[in-house]
C-alpha cells in the first residue's frame, strides 16, 4: 500500500477530506502536525509531532521516521508546513518545490522581491520594522497604500490607508496583532517586519493549479465577485468558471505561470491570487495584460486552496467533463494522485459552475448558535451549509481574526446562478453572537 505524509495543523479543516480520498485510493495517510511532542498522541491519530517554526529539525525528524516507515509522497496543507514538506521531499529524493522557493512563497517581502527580479509587474513596496514610527514614514509613502504582515495568511492583518492618519492607525493596529501571544509563539523573524506597498486597483481572481516538473496546469480560475478595495480585505465568495473573456483568462494563467517560475516553484500544488486592472478605455471590467489593463500577481502559495473551499472543485478525466455520469474526483484525490507520481494533466474541472461562500464574522463576540440552516440548504443550487464555529467560541473578525463562521457551497449550470444561490442562502442565516463580558480586575489582594 502506498503511503503519503500529510503535513497540516491540528486545527485544519481539510484533513478529513484527505482521509476520504486516501481511503478511496487505497492509500495509507500518515500525518505530521504541530503538536506537543511530550504528550503521547493527544489527538489519537498517530501523527508525527513536529514544530513548524523549526523547518530543519522538523524535516529531519520526519526523514528519520521515514527510514522505518517508507513514504511514497508528501503533501502540505496551509502555509506553515510548506517549507518542511519541501525539505522532506528533497531529502527523500522526490520531486517537489525547492525549499528556498517554498520559503519565498510564504514570505510576502521575499515574494515581492522575486517577482520584481523576474520581470513581473509589482507595486511600490518597502519593508518597515514593526517598532518604526509610521507618521515619520508617511512622507515617503504614495497613497493609497496597503500595510500587511509578511507571514500571516487569509488577508489577516491586511489594511488599506488613504492618508497619514489612516496609515498610523493601521500600522498601530497591525503592531498590536503581531505582538499577540499566539503570533509570537510562532517564532518567526518575519513577524518583526511590516510590508507597506501601493494599493493595486482592479478585480480580484484566484487560480488553483499544479506544477508538473516546472509546467503549470491551471485547474480552475475563481472569480471573487465582491469588491476588495478595503479598508480590510475579507474574502467571501469564490466562483468558477469566471465570466470573463478567454484572452483575459489566458493572461491570468500566464501571469501566474511566470510568477510561479520567478519564485522557483517546480512540482506540486499552488494557489495564486491576482488582480486585473480595469480597462482605462472602457472603464468596465478587466482587460488583458496586452490591452489597457494588466494582471498583477499578489502572491503564489506553495500549497492548495485552504479550509473547506476545496469542496467547490471536482474533476473528471480529461475529455470526459461534458459526459453525463462521468466519474468525478475531489481536489484532495487529485493531489494524492499527483503526490504519488501521476500527472495532473489527465484531469480537468467539471463543466458545471460551482462556488463557495466563506461566511464572514459580522462582529466580535461569543458565538452561541446559528439558525436558518435548513432554509438556506433548501435554496436551489445550494449543496451544503456547514457552520464551523463552535458554541461559546470567541469570534474575531478581520483584520485580527483568522477564521470564518462557516461555508456555503453551490453548483448550477452557470456562474450567475451559483452567485445568486450563495447570497440567497446567506440571507436566510441568522447568528446569535453575544458581546464579550468586560474583564474587571480587583483592587484587592
């Protein structure tokens, strides 16, 4: 039985989907997670305990484990384990993303530098120490600008500023976030820096793909129909395929391909984010990079799409996507096949349109319950509504937060119907969120 190592956090949503895919394929799935290495298997999943902040030591521990338990492939879910996975693949002599490329992909400053040096269009950017005075920095910053952490993902900590006062407020807010105990516990030098860069106007898209020995296979282009212009950049809806012209799709894929190669990514899953500037001639919609608009790549991560969003993707054998009843596989199964040596080129996304809504957190507070789930599930085109927030959980919205209330999934014949279904289902949900009780310190004792 082939054996694949999956590196993921203990709180990742996606691991169960990999379990199901591995069972279908007859693959043994072994986990490596960021857990206490002193306690004896606290999660009862026989995972290898590693520390993602120590890439070299964690990779060495996994390679030592592989001497007794041979591995046929390695996958990483989320940004934090990508460098460990790259080092393990290198140590096993298996194809993968080079460790230096994986490290650059998860660091926004290193990524910007590599894209610039690779000849891609990038905005103005400069690294600033978290302790620096933003007001003194302001005269050298072109507005509007964006301040962002170097290593956090999912738009966490990313804020727009249109003037000096907004820059100071955003910088102070990001400084408090980067000094939070949960972030300092990661022990990343990158958390001592803030990236200040020019705001990129335009419509945002995401690309899910796989690198096959240096060649990009774009699996899907996601449209993000909600405007992401700030002051925060909370992603809500992903829909595929996008309703844009073929030449725009081609320009997006080509820009992501060039960005992946500039970063040095070589073999394995990637997830990219980009913006297409609006056409200056028509003022409507995105144009191509050869026309009035331009594709600017925000980032290319050395891992697949996160959370439960992968459930929006299904694949058929290439050439069978239009045939009724053709067998479909999940993204997780496709990635397991790829990790075991199969090219992704043999698969293509299903013909139906699909989408996912990441249910935003409307305000900070204590989550009590959700209602309206059955009404939301009865909306035509909606396949499922999953609430991932737990009762009594403290909900924290962006830019400080790092999670969602849950996910809504929909499929239909066309992208417009999918978007309407997602929005209608969301409108039928209600969430009870109580305010947090203030902490009062006693003057006695």
